[in-house]
C-alpha cells in the first residue's frame, strides 16, 4: 500500500517551506522505501528553496539522512528490511562512460527511484538530490541505501550522506591532502569544518580556517584548525601567506560558493598547489582571473562533487572511524529539531548559529 505521510515541501522560489501530505509509492523493481530516522539541513536545501539549483518546483527537501530499510522491491539484493542505511545521492550506474573506465565516483548517470513521490493531488515531487528525506518515509533506488554499522546514532550517521562527506572528501579525495601538507579552508560551516576534520585525518601539518564569523572559527579549532582568520577584519590571502612563509598553502578549499572566496582560494595557494571548489555557486555568478596567473601558478583547479566519494567504500569507513572516536560527527550536530521546524532552522543557518540542525523522527 502506498504510504501517506508528511513531507517538507518548497513550493516556489523563495517561499517558506511547508509541511504537506505526500504519497510514497510501494517500491518497484530495484527500489526501496526507507523509514527516515534523522535528516540534517544542508545549505543545498536552502539553495533549492531559493530556486538556485533549478526551477523544478515543488521540491521535497532533505537529503542528508540515515534510516531503516522498511520495504524492498523486486531484485534488490544489497539490503534487507531492518538494515540501517545512510542515503547517498550518488549510486553509480555501472554502465556510463565514467563507471566503465573504473571511475564510479564520477558516475554521470547516478541511479534514482524511477517512480515519483507525489503530493496528495498527484503532483510529482522533485526530491532534493534525488533523495527527499524530510519525511517519515522516502523512496530511493536500492543503490542509494548504503548499509553502515547500526551502532552509530542516526543524527550523526546521516551527516555522512551529504555535507560532511562533501567536506571530508574535498580534502581527502579531491584535494588529496597528504601528511605534512598545508591547507586553507575558506568557509567553515558544516562542509568547511568537515574539510578541516578531513585535512587532520590526512595528516596536514598546517590547517588554516577562514570565516567571517568568530563562532565558526571557534568550532574550526575544535575540528583541528591550527590557525584561524576572520576575513571580515583582515585580507585572508595576505594572512594565509603570512602563516606559510609567504608562500601560500598546498591545498586551498573553497566551501562558500562565491566568486570572491574562490578568488581568495586561487591566490592563497602556493605555486603548483591545488584549489578545490566545494561551495555551490548560483547560476549568475562569474569569475574573472588573469589567464597568465592561471598558467603561471601551475597546479590544479578542481571542483568537488560530494567529495568525489564512493558511498559504498566511504560511508561504512567513516562511520567506523566515528565509532572508534577518530571522527567527531557528534560535534557537527548543533541541535535536533522536529520536522515542522525546518523553516526556522534555515534562519539559524543563515545567521550562522548552527553547523547542522538535524530533523529527528
Ligand atoms: N560540492 C558538494 O558536493 C556540496 C555538498 C554539500 C554542500 N555544498 C555547498 O557547500 C557550501 C557550504 O555548505 P554548508 O552547509 O557548510 O553552509 P553553511 O551556511 O553552514 O556555511 C557557509 C560558511 O561560509 C561562511 N562565509 C560566508 N561568507 C564568507 C566569506 N566571504 N568568507 C569566509 N567565509 C564566509 C559562513 O559564515 C558560513 O560559516 C554551500 O554552498 C553548499 O551548497 C556542496
Ligand atoms: Zn555510471
Ligand atoms: Zn547537501
């Protein structure tokens, strides 16, 4: 029987989100229904509400979630009902040109549920990042449900499903941070602080946190930043150079998503260094850089989608590091809230009061 439940819906550009009745179909072949236990609020949910991702309203928001597999469709073999899973917005197809080249972490044709979840009048919903997890039940492709150790708290485990994975992977996978490297992270929200935690796991020697909010910088220290810079009072490029013998850092990670902070990351890195863009810009934004600087500085300019993660490899591993006390996921959980408090929590995110508000069910 299709499930009738409540979901957090963004109905139109810039409109406050509302709790509405939604219909979750029974799982078809290759699909699973997951009972969501916890779902974090990522800045990308707000981007959806603002119409900055695309115009496919109405959106069912939420995409950073952990839950229990409730029901599986025909042919599903990777999970069974009762499994504890983190939901992934990358489920490699195995047959696109990237998967076939042995690079499933770039999969160009990631799998999602084929049946739509709908409003009660039948209007199909666009689930955020192909998930839609601010709801008691959600329908996803079985490949999006990644089994992890059930000892992990859902509030913490779910965070690996998006922003925290994006930050960890921006440092460890895309930026390839190595023992002894110097790293700067510009923007220390959930994603940036995860990049700081990832840089520490990778063995970075110097980790410079840059933000415009002192609260974020205090948290960054707790995640492993060795130095902090408030970019509203000093020029962060000069300050980063001053902390690195005038050279700049090996890896500069941009976790805000604006031209100005991207430019700062570009100029704050050492010769032959790497810039990683993990912040999501809006479609109107443009950058202008002297081409001679792009050439003359050498190195690498990369973008990081989802931290170039392979969920089946990385999610269980990071959950295990968490359970071993080597990755403090709990520290990212600033507050737990009820499903009807998402709109208010967006405000707290915009005001910089939280790293992650997590909806619990
Ligand atoms: N690439 C990916 O796969 C991926 C995944 C998740 C999120 N994201 C994106 O990463 C970005 C960060 O997400 P989040 O959830 O951490 O958001 P957040 O709002 O929690 O954090 C953004 C941080 O940037 C800081 N900031 C704003 N302007 C700044 C400036 N000029 N200089 C320095 N710091 C500044 C803010 O104070 C805040 O601490 C967003 O754009 C989000 O959409 C990307
Ligand atoms: Zn693929
Ligand atoms: Zn996200």
